[in-house]
C-alpha cells in the first residue's frame, strides 16, 4: 500500500509531538521507513505538509502579496483581518502585474486578482 505525503507527514508530526526530546531518533527511524517504502521522492512534499501542520497548530501564517505598486495599508489591514491567527505579510512589487494583486497564503492558497491573470482568462475562454 502506498501512503500519501500527507499521511507520512501526519505520522511524523504526531510521533515527534508524542515523544519530545527524541526528535533525532524519530526522524532517523522515519528516514529508514521512507527508504524501505521507496518513498524518498516524497520528502519535499512531506516537508511542505509538516510546515502546514505546524502552522495549523500554532495559528501562525505567512502571506506574500504581489502588486504593481506598494500595497495600500487598507488592503494589508483587510488581509490581516481575514486570515485567522497571526500573519506575517511580505510585499512584492512587480510591474508585470499591471494592476490588482496576487496573494499566496502559507505557500498553498492563492488568490490571483491581477489584471494580467484576468486578461489571460479572457483569452482562454
């Protein structure tokens, strides 16, 4: 039976929480398990899943907002209000955006309200 990256990550995360102070042993055993299951290629996905589990547990989030010019304080405030828990926002200015914004939360959830994305959707449809 093949396990998903999420299943491996959940098992590792719970094992580490269950046995504090023995993280090195748990990780070493986990690495052996991945080798035995021929699942080494899942390591990057497992790592992302563990980060996601930790964020969910701690209620700390990261967000990257990309705009054509510096984002307004009102937009930043609105984003902070809508994300549950604490959030660290990184702003990126990219002239290629043309207008609107792109928001990536915790490297997973993407809101793409850029003009360039809207134009591309029009051409695809």
